[in-house]
């Protein structure tokens, strides 16, 4: 579990009791530096690093970082809002000791996610990790609900020796093919070893559909820890690959054509230790609350895409009939609908049943994506929204009249279109707060403007190595 309390100047008492022993242990394990990690509004991982000996100071007083990064674009240019984007000011990065991890893939280093607070000790309204923690805490306190979540990770493996900026697949062979597994056998074995040493429980890792592509599925945690884990796993994949002379891309579309990299979200709601997605009287064992949670997410999917598919490259991936889930529809184990109801196998359904949200990629800030999806689902529960008719097969087969009759709508086909949906959605904007909601809008429109006029190949190239 992650720490639910906000950091405070001077340090939380529990952290102060632990930090001395942790520092000694890190030193004995040969750790010389600590990566302090967060994800910006554009979905880019940003870091500061400190010597291990400075951990106590970081726990007490944080580490300085400019708030300007909340309006950075993926190419490091800056947009502005009424509040953010100025060169003025400072924030403090406070590491979460509950998630401090020695990096097996990067000897000599440890890693910790951070929360960002102001110099006055207040929550920074642009900190997506803090916002997600608040959403999770409010659900527990006000509705007695807890959420478990996991983020699937797909990535493409290329040769580090390829010409600058280009992608040359490091492996050959068909999708899900044994050829790929053998060709990357040493690297993936080292990856599994590193993740096990870091306490990450892996469900599976396998070759995927696109050129050079792999996927890893990890165990579910509370949403903040699940987002942390997504960041940590990607850090580890990248580090292990580099040690094998390989380069990885988590970009939504690293090539202009074909299937891109997804970052599907899996969520389940629980009350008093009982999974609401199993054992109920609704469809496929869902309780009424689980159905309403799914209905809430379904209703806000067009606006959610501004958060879950936040890059111009995302819309090269979000195409019909490519398992990206580009229609507002749901179905049991239906991989072309935006929401896939996963029941799990007989004997495990009370533990495994969950909801998969498919139009999500790894350009998304995982804290923002999980926070907004959960907020949408909780709104569905609060309003007892009914879950519409299930869709089987590929929704692309419906003509316009059939789709309208079934309530099946195509998700936005461009980032500006998604932004307009987000701007008009009070639930998502309220969940993020005005400062962060405005940053999302400004950054998305900035990304769209940055690639205006580029063809698909140049858009894919622009973001290929940003994520």
C-alpha cells in the first residue's frame, strides 16, 4: 500500500523514524543514488536524483523542482495557462518511502515516486499523484469503496545500433511467436529476474502483435501503487534492454502503420473485502454498483480520451478493428469494445473479475488516467447509471443508424476533438481541479499544434523515443 497522508515540511513522523535505517541499508547494498520520479502532464517521466546520503534531507524538506514542468510538451517546449508555465516559483519533491525500491536493472541506484507540495507546505494542484491519492481516499471515506488496479505495458524493442531516430525491430517472427521469445530470451530472463528482485509480481510476459513488440502484465495494487508500478516497470524494461544493446519505445505509435503500443487499465471495485464485479445478480455476476461503475466510464469515454490517449500519436493507434477499443461499447471478453468485462475463470472469479479500459496508451500519465477513470466510474455509481446493451463482435460492422440505435459512438479521431469533449465534461474537470484540468487542455492543444501539418510517418517519428 502507498502512504495516504500528504507529505509535510519537516517530514511525517513515521518517515523520520525509518529514514536512518533505510539509508544504512541502501549504503550496505551499494546504492549510491536515488531517482526521484514523477510523470508530467504530457506523460513524460521526469526525474531528479540525489546521493543516498541526502535521503533524510529529502524526506524532511523535499528537493526543489520548478512547477513549469506541468506545462512542458513532449518536445520540452512550454505552453502556459493562467496559473502554470511561468519561470517563477519552486516546488518540493517528497519521496514516498513505502515505494522506495532498489533498482536491480540499474546497479547502484534506487527509485522512489514523489509527491509535489508547495514551499508553504500545501498540496500542489498540478501534482497528479496527489490528485489520484485524494480520489482514492475520498472513495474509501465517503462510499466505503476500495479499488484495485493494474496497467498493462506494451513496448517495441529496437536495435540501439539503428540510424539515429529510426526504429529497426530487434526481433523477427510472427505475433505471439516462439521465434521472438527465443531471440529475446536472455533479455526477458534478465527482466524477470530484475522485477522479481524489485518485488513486482509478473503475471505474464510475451511477444505481441506488432513488429518487435512485447507485453507484460503485472499484479493489481491500490491505484496509486499501480501507477507507481507502471512507472517503475518501464524504468526497469528500459534499463535492462540498454544493457543488452537494445532500445525500447512505449510510444502509442512508433511506426505510422500497424498496431501501436497500448497501456490498458484493469480496475475492480471492492467493499469490505468483496469484489463487486463477481457474485452479483447483474450480467456476468456483476453487482448493480459494478454495472453502474462500468456505465459511468462508458458514458465519459469521449472526454476520457484526452487523458488516456493524450498524444497526437495516440490517434494513429486508435483505429477500428485493431483491438484498440475505439467505440463506446462494452462486452464480455470482447476486444474490440472500449470496455471489456473480464470475468475470470471458474474458481477464481471472486478474485479476478475486473473491468478493462482499452483506449489507453503509455503516453498517458498513469496517475491522471486512473484518477479520471475512477472518477467517471464513481459518478456512475453515485447516479446509479444503467449499463446499456452488450455488444458482441466488432462494432465497426454497424452502419450509422444501427450504431445510433445501440448507443455506439466512435471515440474522438483527433486530439483537438478529444480536448473539446474534455472541456465540456464537468466530472473529469472537477476531479482534477481547475489548475490541473487547464494544464491538461493547454498541453494537449500544444501537442496538436506542434505537429500540425505533419504526415503520419513524421508524427510517429516525433514521439517514437519520447515515451
